[in-house]
């Protein structure tokens, strides 16, 4: 158990809809990262937050956004969903070092 | 453009023997490398890492070797055990000033045969 929690575990929705994925980092970790793992891709970095502020952006679509709240939990919002957005979404946290600790993931299925 | 490549999608090794997983990278500015292990339906679990200023790091049965001139790293597992069967991801930490997300390879599925 990494100490990072993600909800929900599974999410099934339709094209055009909007969903919110939630992540609680390890106790004391200020950094939260979001990654997407599609069937034919490795883990792709989406975005990082540090202590409530956006710190870095990776391959995140404009339809996607995230935020980190004062209690350090983070939410990833995915809107205008397309079939190709079906993937595993992982959240990771770190205390500032290079090691990141991953949650169990949310499997999103867009029908 | 894949900056971190794991060219073997799968690897089968007999229990008790050595498992060697390979990883190549193209960005010479990467300064930290990590290996993660992933079981089905779970998130990646951190295994071992190495700084670019070192060429070897050892932790129990796991050793990571880094060859900077060849832009190549490898993970050695010895002896291999059935519980080592999983997908192994190589990851690289970006240069200072770059995005702080890790760049991952596509993974190697390690199968330990009894």
C-alpha cells in the first residue's frame, strides 16, 4: 500500500460527458502528479501540482484540468469525453524527491 | 518520439536465474532513473533508482546499472522468484527546469517460470 488513494476505482460514462477523478496523496506529500495509461501507450505525464499551485504540464489536453485543494487532495476533471479518453488514470505523490508513489488508479471507460 | 525505450515487451526467466531488464534513453539531460514494478489492477510500485552521477545501485536482489555513454540502464534481479512476475517500467526524471513528471518506457512483462 503506497498510501496514495484514488476514487473511484472504475468509471463508465458516455461520450460528451464530464467526470471527476479524485486523489489523496500520502500524508505530508505536497506534490501530486497525474498520469494517463492508454492500451498502446506507457504512462504519460499529464500535470503536476505542488502545495496547491500548478507546477508543470505534460501531455494534457485542453479538455482536461486539475486542481489541488488546501487539504492537498487533488481532482482531475475530464470533459467532452471521447472514446480515446478510455484509459487508466494514475495519481502519484512525492515529498519533493525524485521517487513518486502511485495510487491504484481509476479505470475510465467511455462508451 | 519516445525518450525512454524498453525494447523487450516480454521476458521469460527460470526461477532462481538472473533476470535482466533493459532500458535505453535518448535525452542526455535526464539526471535520475527509476524502476517501477506493476501488478495487474494495481498502481506502479517504486523498486529502485539511480542518480546519473552513479553507475550502480544495489538493494537486496535488485541492482540497477547505468551506462551514461551508451544512454542505457539495466535492472538485474537475482535470484528471480515467482513473485517477481510483473510488468517493469523504466522511468527517467527530467532535467532541472523541465516538467517534473517522469518519462516512462512502455514496460517489459517479466514472467518467472517455475
